[in-house]
C-alpha cells in the first residue's frame, strides 16, 4: 500500500506545485509585481514548495537525512537533470543579472550551507533564522532593483497584468488552497513511501532521498523550465532553477530548522554535497568560460551525463 501511495505522491506533488505556481503568479501580477521578480521569487518559491513540505515532515519524524538528502539531491537535479534537458530542448541564454547577481548568490548560499554543515554538523534555530533573514534581504534587493530598472511596463507585462486581473480572485485563492493541501498530503505519502522502499531494498534513507525523492520534488521545476524552453523564454527557465536552488538552501533548510533542528546523521551526505558543488562549478565554467552567456545543447547533454554518472556512483 505504501508503494502505491509513493507513486501517487509524485502526482500529488506535481499538481500541487502546478496549482500553487498558477495561483501565486496570478496573485502577484494582480499586485503589479514585475514578471522578472515573479519569476525569480514567487515561481522559484512555489516550485520549491514540495521540497519544503517534504523536509518539514521528515524533520518532524526525526528523518533528518531525508531533509538534507532532499535539498542536496534536488539542487543537483535542478542544475544537471532539469537544466540539461531544458538546454537540449532550446539553448539557454544567460542574462546579465544572472551572471552578476543570481549565480554568485546561489554559489555563496551553497558555500554557506557546506560551511555550517562541516563546522557544526547541524542547522539549528539560530542558523535557520539567519538563513531566512538572508533570503528576505535578497528578495527585497531583487524587488528594489526591479523597480529601479523597470519603471515603464512593457507591452508583454501589461498584457499579463490584464489577463491576471480577469482571473477571478476566488479562483486563484481556491487553486492555492488545493495546491497546499496536495503538497501537504503528497509529502506525507512520499516520506512514508521512502521508508518502505528503503526497507524493501535495504537502502538507507539518504540514497532514496537524494535520488527518488529529489527527482519527485523537482518535478515542478522540470515542468516549468521545459514549458519555458518550448516557449523560448530561457530567462524564466534559468531564473526559476537558480532561484529554486537559493530557496532550497535558505528557505527550505532555514524554515525547517526553525521548526525543528536538522542534524546530519549520515556522513556520506557530505560526499553528496561535494557532488552538488562540482555540478555548480561545471555550470559556472559553461556560463563564464566556455560558451559565455549561454548554456548550449552540447553543454546540456554534458550536464545530463553528469547526473547519470552521479546516480551510478550513488547506487
């Protein structure tokens, strides 16, 4: 029964994240927040909501390896699997903001996460508060920067604002509530399913969380980025992925540790962290050194191969 619920949980997390994305973007546009900020903050946050719900549920159950494994595995999946597939579909162009601000902030967030993990072996209440405060400062900075650079609305933004205004407010709120419910129950089914599969194949929670759980919670990012690629909106695709990775570290780990301290029980998780850092360094080489200001189809394929190699060594 748990195995069936495990499969059902993927569907619930996917549709829960999708409903939350639609409703959150519609509400944000109603408040006339620019699409740039919506993509980097609102969409990134809601596509990271499955990771948040799964991490909180795992921590409350004392399964902190799932919490860490979920975040690390999801970040690796976002950089290599999701971005790799997206770049194969359509070459990803990199904006100046991504080069100068977003990517460096993601890299620094990863370094901060690893430093705390290495020095203390856990993320406690105080560290969690610091993580969340850093996220708030970064978000406010993005909003301020967006308002300074986009004083005039583009025709595309005006069209999106008008479309959002026509969407009934009750509908957006209802979608948001249904999405949250699907995420809550989906995360519970997923955590229970992970324990069952781990017992069945005699795998530890870390392996299942870094692989299966991470892929499951990355489904919203995959769906959003692929749709953006097909629509040739590469800015949304790369912005969503980098934003999601920042939120995974600062929001998911930060909020979870405020609710319940997260202690690293399995030292192999630090090996997984090194894989994550390797993936972000490779992406950095693609952006800054090899094919500047873009991720080509060939580089997308290399990122995908990296993920396959990571899975091979994991199991």
